[in-house]
């Protein structure tokens, strides 16, 4: 079936308009990625200082015996609190789907961690899900049991104050024994061209990456226990926020790459369509010339 030159011109025009949109979205993502990178760097300065202070106290009995550090008694029922950080909007490639795949299969981390039977959780008592983002809400509605699922909606550019409700819920549920462990499924920003779906354990705390402790040159008031309680609370919230910033950074990079690929594909389609248009136009001209010549010969 031949395609008319008018149809090809309409396709070229529509694709060019689409290319302009994807290019603009790519530029917006580049700008947002740059701003998020600055926010990440500024926060990590604070986070590093927080770790330095905590390093001087990590041997304290108030730290080692704190529930955030030692965890719950192994005799209690093991119930996992799982936070899944997803985007509010689409056009991010496999950003969300790779997280959902990990949620279903364990993705090599621990196949016993997420037991889904016919895409449903095997036991509601084993899990508590804390879904973030519009895409996570849609997945939870279709795949997860409502009694053990809570949804939190955040703006595209997450601020520290935005996570307080989620952090408060996680900490309260952990302290009361509603959950005995907190894991977070999120996208990790590896580079502008690479993002990786990972699982990060938030609670109980692991101090493996703390800097070398230095002799403190300050006094602790009102008491070491009060300072430790406040410091560990801040550390948990700061760790959670850093993960959100990392996921935010990965989302902008994923959308930038997705829109870049869409723009490149649109330009390829435009080139192919223009070539097809020129061929069709030449064929039409040739046919008209042949008809004129044939008509002239018939008259003669």
C-alpha cells in the first residue's frame, strides 16, 4: 500500500513537534539533575559531620545497647518494613519497573525476603510496606494487600521536612515492635548514564562506614544517654533523607537519558521519513512525466 506525500509530510511534522517536546524535557531534567547534585553535596557535608560525631560515641553502652543498633530480640516475630521509593511521573525508562521486579523476586539478595504467591504476599504478618510516589501507589493497589500497606506522597524535589512523616512512622513502628527491620528499595545514582536498583538496610543500624574516631574535644550535656538518643534519631532520619536524595538524583538522570533516547529516535524517524518523502515525490514526478510523454505520443 503506497503512502501519499501528504501523509508523509504530516508524519514528519508530528515527529518534529514530538522531538521538540522530548528535547525540552531533556533540558529540564538536565537542569534539575544539576540542582539535585548541589543539594546532595551540601547535605553530605552535614551527614559526614554527623558521622564524625557518632564515631566518637559508637563504643558507648548507650549506643551498643540502643534498640536502633542492637535490634529486636530474635525470639520475637520477624516482620520486615519495606520502603519502596518510586517516581510520581513516568517517562523514566525502567526506573520503577526494576524496583517492582526486585520487590517480587528478591533479585538475588534474598529470595526468602519477599514471598509472593500469584503476585500476592504470602503472609500479611511478615511484611509492612511503605510505598512512596504515584507509581508505587498504583503498584500497591494492584499487587499488595491493603491492610499491610501505607502510602506516602512526596513532591518531585524532596526536602528534609517532607520525609518527617515517613521517618516518624518507621521509627514508631520499629520502636513498638510493629516491624523488626527496615529495608529500602530504591534506585542508586551510579553516574549520569547508569542507575542501579538496590536494597539498603536502614534499621537496625550498621556503623560499618563511620570514619575513624578521634578524641572528642567537647563535653557532653545534659547526659551521654540523652545525647546518644538524639544523635541516633538524627542519624536515622539523615540516612533516610540521603537515600531519597540519591533516588531523586537517579530519577532525573533516568528521565534525561530516556528523553535523550526519544529525541534521537525521533530524529532517525524524521530522516527516514524525509528520504521516503523525497522518493515518493520523485516517483510522482516521474509518473507525471511518463503520462505527459505517453499522451504526446498518442496525439502524434
